[in-house]
């Protein structure tokens, strides 16, 4: 879908810009989470990615955000190319989150200077994007 800017009551198409690296998209998104999605930034490339130990490996979440209206976490995973494995990765992250609620609450409270408890969060509304 084309995107336009308004210039003296005329629409001018904006050109697309490709990102060379996923990290470029990530940094731009993290700096503008509130503007783009209305979310609070918790952790990511800008301040050290949040990770959860699952069995013998670590799950690093590209961007961990918090939706203050929903009282729920949002995990954003960046992919430069299309990949079916991202669906499996999303399910793995969701499972890890639901099994490590205390770790997420601690991360949220420390990063945003909040005092949430597990029961304050809507765990059914956790989103992986």
C-alpha cells in the first residue's frame, strides 16, 4: 500500500527505504515505540536484550515492551526476510514467558521503576509480533 505525505493540499508518494540490517529496524522501532504502537520500551538492543533460560539455551527477545492500557507484555521479533520459523520462535517465546512470569515482572519493575505483581498483568493478552 502506498504511503503519501501532504504538501500544500497535494499528496506526494513517499519512496520505500530498505534496511540493510535487522538491528537498524530494531533501533528505530525501539526509539519510537510510544509513537508507533503506544507501548513502553522495557528492554532490547538499546539497553541489553531480555533473555529467559529455557532448558539448555537462552531465549533473547529482540524487544520487550509493555502495553500500559492492557497491562500486558509485547514481544517484538524482527525479521528482514520472510521466514516460517518465526512462527515457531514466537510460540517458543510465548511459552517461555508464561513459564517465567516472575522474571518478566522483575525486569518490568526494575526497568520502569514500577511495582507490579504477577496478578496485575493480563497474561492472556501477551502478544508476540
